[in-house]
C-alpha cells in the first residue's frame, strides 16, 4: 500500500532504487551507517587507537601494556571480512584499533542476520567466549577496512602462569566492561518499554 501511495504521489522515481529496503531492519542499518559515517568524518576516528587510550587499560602501567602487547597479534580485515562466526569454538579476545566492526546474530525464522551493534576503535570484542569458553554467541564482521589486536587464549593462559597479577587486573577490567554493557542494555530496554 505504501508503494502504491508513493507512486500516486510521483515520488518513487528517486526513492525506489536507492532507498528501498526489504525490511525495516535493513533500512535502520542503512540509517545507522549513514549517521556513523557522518559522525566519523566530524570526529576523524579513522586513526588507530593505542592500547593506552582504551578504557580497558586505563589503569595499566607502561610495563603492563608492554607485557600484554608481546602476547598479542596484529590483524587486518578487509571490508565485509568475518572475524568470527556465531557458534565458533574460538576463544581469542579482540581489541579493535582501527575501522568499524558489526556484531550480528542469526535469526532462523527469517533466515537472516540482524545487526546488534557496530563498534568503533577502542572496543573489546569476543569477551564472552574468552571468559566462559562457550561457543561464540554472535558473528562479527568488519564493516570497513579494520585493524585489531588479538590476544589468543593460549597467550592469556601463559600470562596467568607468568604474570598472575596482570591477568587478574585484565579480568577485573573485562568484568567492569561487561557490567557497563549490561547496564546500558538494561537502560535501552527500559526506554523501549516506557515509550
């Protein structure tokens, strides 16, 4: 009915090809991407984030950051390249240093992917499987050319053995990160229910 109305108003020529989407989730994703792109241009967030600038490491000394960096791997991802898939049994932790990554879940009833978040540099990704060892609860894709530092689970286990205080500090900060995310999610649900 909406398309018929738009055709009657003679506005479909400009809209149909460029700005018509199969569902509202896809349309909302386009709108979010558009806003993020505008925000990024204003803030110039295309530069790389350093570990010392990340909230996760705000109280780490240079020595501690150096010990962590020695155990990390620098990775690059092309646009639309997968970082990990929902259900994977990997446990590595990722720190997004440049670009953007999207978190998506699979919806079996509609046989589609739903984007939950798009993250900017400075974000920790994959922390749930890193901590609990369960399969990945969502898929993560590079929304654009991106760079990340990866802490393989084996290297973290080495850290536990050789630097127990540092590994405890990292776990505490990860717990605080997850707590903050849960609080934001609770507030979003509350706002949705109240409106």
